[in-house]
């Protein structure tokens, strides 16, 4: 099973949307809330190539992007293949 990580903030609608998509696919994920900033926020920025918005999603250490990127992968059928690897 793939390792899915998602960096979020508490009041982020895009974060809720991305998590709902994953939950609807019965995919477990590791969520890191960066609402308060700190070292985890810096970690996210570094891992995502400088992106500072949330969510930032990683599957098997591969940076997927945000909620819209995740939804686009799902629409194209590529998400299921990534999750199966």
C-alpha cells in the first residue's frame, strides 16, 4: 500500500476536499497540521519545492501538489495507479 502524506491547516476548505477524496477511496494517510507554523511548515515548503499553500500532498515521497492536482490525477485515472504502487 502507498504511503500518503498530506500537510493541512485546520480551516482549509481545499484540505477538507483533498482528505474527502482520499477517504472516499478508503486510502489512509498521515496528516500533518501546520496551522501553527513551525518546523513542519518549513519541512513542507522544502519538500514541495517552495510551495507555501496547503494542502501539499505526497504519495510514496513523490510530490503530487495540492487539492486541484490530486483531483486532476483522479479524473485522469492516474491516482488509482499511484495508490496501488
